[in-house]
């Protein structure tokens, strides 16, 4: 193993050069980096919020829109319950913040009130969130109780936080800090280099996707306020100037975005334009299949945030639950829509209240203290390993430096966000990297003590230690990859630095020291191992 | 040059009776786990603003905001888990803190605002509201799921590479380490923040590495000495890797020691937890994982012994 084969030398030299090139932008001053030729890497370490600060966005849940939507839902619930109870009614509408309707047959008013017992939801503090009252002239009014508004806003904020986190996580490991503020606000902080506009694009869209049938009997409306049958609703075409400007759609939602299992950017087979391919879950596929079977020859509309994206004619029943959303998408906009669909819809639109720059969460003094601590730690490791293993310790220290270079290079290259948890991951990989060398050297000592010649002891030491190093690092890698793919936030950042660290530390601890020791054997022709 | 490299001072062979101490260690482990559980039950852990939320206060100052002064003042007032962050052009700051010692939830922010205004003339509170924790329940569950799956797969891998009882020993030892580390956080009242999660993950990572290294030596010796009693093979293996355990452990602790000098640094609680975990992880490899294997027994059939043919030294 100690033979100085050419590929080994090339591999090690190559990775050292990689490490230096990609780490270099971090230590160069700005003006030097600006004149750096274009083919050389420019990316610096992407420090997290806690280490360098970033931009902060303050959002408010649009409670009016939320209220409106809840009232519409409530009216639909009332409609369904009355239908189920076979009670005739008229004038169902949302007026002045409450739902009002008139029961046609005076003898059925009591039955209608009973049916209304089922609409609405429960309050966390107990009781119902709606109040049903009987009004003169066979009218019934359903209103939300005052506490319901606050509860809705709170729920909307909690749901929005999770949706936003999924969306930002899908953009890459940005490690945002997302918190509730007050009752209906959300603060989002994202680290330094991240582009606030990109964040706003991703957060700003509700991404509520529905599939609804087009009411072919209703004709073509000219504006959003044209009169339509009570079961219908008018929606605008998302692409102005193409096709018909407005559509009359059935209010009933055939399938909604929650029933998507996966969406991804693809290409339209005919036009080769970017589109979005999606798949429904079991229930969604069944409902979509039934609806298309019953409506062959009619059109259905794909609606995103209350605008019709497209309204294709159903040629035949669509089973299997797969489909495409086509339109004039660019690669980027199709990818972004797929991301939004995958992370789910926001329960209510969000308004930007403020956008500002924020400083490091830890504070500059704390970051400096951290740097000093890490420096002391590293110096102590070098001193200890050299004291313990002499010349071989120097080799291990060199390998550790190469390891650090490669890790910083890889972190700069992948633009992963380095936060305090990430630094914990770095410390762990440093310890494990040293451990690999310790394992190798201890094996060499064993073999030398067992009476082997120096070169044979060194060679066997490497070979024997490899099994342990392999098993230990595969185990760590498994854990790191799982935590990266399933974890979120700080867990993800930690897992990413750990996976990079495992790869680079095995490489440097095994190959770099091997090369150095092999070369030393050639030059010095030692009679004994310095560590035996 | 006789004392350098230091490794020459380490005896070539040691003969500690590791297994002999196992009964005492078992009692110690049970006591420690019980103590951790009791502390958790009685006083839980000290969740910081990252978890339970607290007050957010935005202040503006006439000149550049003295962030470290504000931070010291917050600490001095007894505001729990105070965090200070500069905003805007530098003449503002965002403060986050939990309960204030000796103040009710409503009076706390008022108290802090008044104190800050006297300490820093011209300071104005521009906004104040409640903020939730950054670590939501969903984030917590996704983290726990990830950890669960990771532990499961590590168990499978160790089963595949070693034997089932090795895997179970490792998982039991990891559970021991996790409970003790959380117990450590509970007893020391260290404020549990995002970084505590990272510390816990690091402890798990280091501990797992220790287990695998220890198992590897045991597996090798089991093949080499097929008729030697298991407890003797365990003792031999642990003695053989003793110098490695000491050197690696020392290195890991040295890597952390930099921030141990400064008790007030933000890194102190992180590194203290990690240092505790490194000691516990080393201990549990020898005194939790291996005793489980010893009690359970291992398969030592002839088929397993093939690699021994490779053992004699070839010159």
C-alpha cells in the first residue's frame, strides 16, 4: 500500500489544488477577488444567520382574505348540509361578514336550523366557532364568533410557517429562521447572500391549485361580476389575451392541490416547452378518473390562485392519476411552480410588511470568540498529535490541514450554509479524521511490536486499520445522509457538513499520510518506525 | 529524544480487567440514567427562546447600537436566554428574551425597556411583540423521525457487518448516551437552543464511531482466538485499543478545549455538552455496548473463522 503509484500522487495533488483554489476566495480581499479571472472559483463560504446576519422579512397573514375564504367555505358547507337534508332554500349569500339564507318552506325552518348544527368547526377553548340565528321571514344567519377570527389567524400562521419552511428548504440548504410574531405575523430571516427577491417570489404565492369543471351551459362572461348560477363562479384566464378572458366554472372542486403526491418540472411532448408533471394520490386519482369519465367532451379547468391556467377538453377518461400543467412556462418558472405545489398551499395570502438587514445572531464579539476558540482547539490538536507521534504526527497534521482545505473548499463550492451547528459537525469530523490516523499508527505499532520490519509493519498497519475506518465512516455516513434527507433546519446543516467531512477525512487521513510515509520510507530508509 | 514521540511511553501491552468492573459500571449507569430521568421529570430542560418563544423588542439608538453592552445589560437584568442582533444601518437592534427573573410575563418587557433606557441614553423602543420559537413542533418531529430512521439503518448495517447483538448493544448504548446528555442539559440548566440539538447529534456521531471501532477489534479477536472465553477476548480487545482510545479521546477534548476557557462565550454550552458526550460515549462503548454482547453471547462457529488464514505474517 505504500508504493507511490502515479494515480495516488495525482489524486492527492489534485485534491490539494482543489482545496486551495476553492478555499482561497475566503481569505482574499474583495478587490483582489474582483480581478480574479472568470474560470477560477469566486464563491465564499455561505455563513448562516447566526454567524453573519442576513435579511429579514416581516409578513402578515391577510386576515381579510382569510375571513372571506372561510365565509365562502361556510356558505358551501351550509349548501351541502341543506341539500343532504333535502330542504329547499334561496338567497344563500355572504353579506356583511355573515352567511345568510332563506328557507323556502316555513315548516322546514326548524329542520334547517338542526341541519346547521353540523356546519363550522370547534374552538380550541371549547364550543363551536359559529353562531346560527333565526331571523324574521324564514331567514337564517350563520356568523363566526369573535374568538374564531383570532384562532383562524393563529392556525393560518402555524400552517404558513411550515409551508414556508418547506419551500425555502426546497430552494437549498439556506437555513432560514422562521418565527411567529404576535398573533398574525411571521418573521423570516435568511442568511447573507440569499436573494430577498427570490425569497419573496417563493413565499409570496399562495399556490392553491384546484381542478374544476367548466360550466358549458353558461356561455362566455365578459367580466368577473357577470351574473352566474349559484353553483358557479367566474374566474379570469391567467394569460391575458389568449383564449377566452373569463371562464364560468362549477364551484365544486373536483381535485385540489393537497391531493398531489409529487410535482416536477418536465417537458411537453408536443411543443417541447417546459411544463409541470404531477401525480395524484389514490383518492385524487379516483375522483379525477370519475369526473373525467362522466364529462367526456366537456372542459375542465386547472385553477391556480383563482386564475385559470388552462382549460383542456376531456378526450377520454383520465385514469392513473397523472397529468401535466402546460402553458407559457420558462424552465425557471416551471421549476418554481413545481416547488410550490410540492410544498403545499398557504392557507391565506401573505403581505410583506417590512424588509430589512439584520446583523449576526451571535454578535460579532461572539463570532470572534468562537474563531479564537476554534483556533486554540486546532493548535492544541496539532501540538498533541506531533508530541504523541513525532514525525508521523507531523504527517497527520499535514493531512488534517489538507482535510480542512478540502472541507472549506467543498463548503464554498456547494454554497451550503455554515452555522454554529455546522461548526459542531466540523469539530466532529476533525476528531474522527485524527482518529483514523491514530487507528493506523496504533496498528503499525502493534505490527512492529509483533516483530515485523518497519516497512511491512507500516504497510500492514494501513491494511488492517482500513476495515475499522471503513465501518466507522460508513455508519456515520448513513446517519448523515438520513439526517440530511429527512431532517430540517439545523439538523440538515449539521448533516451536510458531516457528510462532506466524512468523505474528505477518510481521503486525507488514509491517502495523504500514506503518500507522505511512503515517500519518507524511500528517502530515509529507516531501520525502525519512529512510533514503535 | 527518548521521551519524544510520547507514544513510546505508552506501555506495549496493558492488562486491565475491564470486564471485572462491569457490575459496578452497571450500577453507575443505572443510577445516572435514573438521575437524568428524575431531573427531566422534575425540572424538565431549560428551553430557550428558540423553542418556547419570548419577547421581541426592536430598539433604535442615536448612534451605532452598542450590541455587546445591550447583551451584557440583558444578562445582568436576569432576562432569560437574551439574544441581540443588529438591524438596519447599525443604529438599531432586535432583542429576544424569555422570562425576566423576578418579573411577571407582562412586567418583564416593561422592566427591560426602562432599564435599557437609563443605561443607554436616547434609546427608543420602536416595537415590541411576542415571538414564537424558531423550532416548531413539526421541525422537532421531522428531526426525531430522521434520528429514528438513522438509528434503525445503523442497527441494520452493524447487524450486516457484525452480528445482531452488536447492533442492539450499540443502540442501547446510544440510548444511554442520549438520555445522559439530555439529563446533563437538564441538571446544568443549560439553555437548550438550536445549537444544543447540534451538540446532541455530535455526541451520537462520536459515540457511534467509538462503538464501531471497539466492535471491529472484538470481531477480529473473536476470529483469532476461537476458544478463549468471551470475557477474556473483550478484555484483550479493549486493552489492545486502549492507547487509541486515550489518544483519540484526548484529541477530541482538546479540539473543544479552546472555548472551555471562556465560560461566557456562546460556544461554551455547546462545547461543554459535547465534551460530556465524548466522555460518556467512550464509557458506554466499554460498559454498555460490550456488556450487552457479553450477556447475550456471540455466535462463534467455524464458518465465521475463515479470515484467520490470512493472519500469519507474510514477509
